[in-house]
């Protein structure tokens, strides 16, 4: 979180399934995030501009504008990318590749466990430097165990 921000990170949850939205928002809130819900991609684009969330959890299959459309419009806007976790029942390789190709940082298939969700959301905030440090630490530990 940048030093000028205070409080929990804001996460935009975008899904047309009310039960999924409630589950994800509740779980994120219990984990210390501020979760905000949208029911379709068009509403998500409006909220992205005003809310400026730290991350987004995005379904692909929604009315009005689907998740692919959201990712495409985010890319065309040329604005800073909001780290996005796609959370979808669509798990075909082509769908995963397309979502990642359009800028999603991660992809989690439904059904999912709450632990998987929280781990993937936390990973959205990890920087390349954090990943490199983690990789170096793992290598060092493996070397000590040899």
C-alpha cells in the first residue's frame, strides 16, 4: 500500500451471482479488506474510475459487459492497471489464456475454497521484488537442507 494511503485496501468484486458476491465480499472483509460489489462489467468500469481500488476480483460471464470486455476496456484506457483476479466457472485453457493476455494477473476457477481466494488476492499485491526475494529465500532454505 502506498505510504499516503491509510486503512484497509479496497477491492472491487464484480460478479452477477449474488451468492458469490456476498461470499467473496464477506470473506475479504473478514480478512481485513474493504470490499465493494458490482453486478456487471459496465458498472465495474464506472466504479473503477471513482473508487480506484487496490485490486479487483472479476467474473467473466456477466450481462451488459462481460469480464473480457472489462479487461479490454481497461487496456485501451491506457490507465494504470488494477491488479485483477479472474474468478470464473469458465476454466477452458483458451479462456484462461485470453484473460491473462488481456491483463488479468491471476485466474481462479469456481468452485474455489476461501483459502485459495485469500491466497490469490494477497498475491495480487506482491511485487516482482517481493517474488524475487521469496524465490531467493526458498533457494537458500533448500541449500541449507541439502
